[in-house]
């Protein structure tokens, strides 16, 4: 993985033994987003789904020196209109004590490089509508909100009912 220009901040792909760290990042992000009550994932599930026989997502970890400062979890999607894969950024989190040092931009820049290398047509993500600091940050990078789209989701009983019927 390319080394960022910031001398104290390095990136690397996550490994199976990073599952506890990834889980902690997920919990920290959920707390920030006021969604801790939704997190049920375990270290074992992360090991299987990220590093098992059929990995479904990838994780990049960012470190300031030896300290874990940031993480990004992403996976490929597909655009039928472009006829090309894309990258969907599921989670990006910089720990509060490491913010305002450019690490979020470095993480997104690395994802953009991966997208270009893999000939992806887009890099996209969702942001909670109340998270104005993140929205402003993304706009400063040139990202555009997709206001004309509404996300729909089926989970739990609704997902089971549709699958059964």
C-alpha cells in the first residue's frame, strides 16, 4: 500500500488478527453516530466475513506512529449504467484525538487510488443528515450529495417475511 505523505501517519490493509481493533473502531463509530444499540457484530463474525473463505469487504487501518488512529471499511458494488465496479465506503472513522490532522483526507485519498487502480467508476458512501462537519468535509473534497436518491432497507422481520413470501 502506498505510504502517505504525512510522515507520522501510515496505512496498511487489515489482517485477521486486527479483528479486535476493527470491532473497537466499529463500536466507536456507532457511539459517535448514536447507534451503539444497533451493533451486534462479534470478532468471530469479522474474522469470517473480512478474512475467511469468502471475504466480502476490506479494511484499511491508519496509524500515527504505533497508535491506531483511523479505519475505513469498504467493498465493491457495481454500476449497470457505467458497466464498471465501484467502491462503497461503509465506514470511515478517525478517533477524536487524531482529528484535524488530515488523516480523513489521507484515508479517502487512498480509497480513491484503489478505485482508480481497480478501474472503478465511482467511490460513494452515505452520511447521516445531521453530521454537518462530515458533510462539509466531503463537499470540500469535491464530493456531491445524491439528494435525488432515497436509501431503502429491509432488516430483521421485514427481511425474513419477504424472503419467506
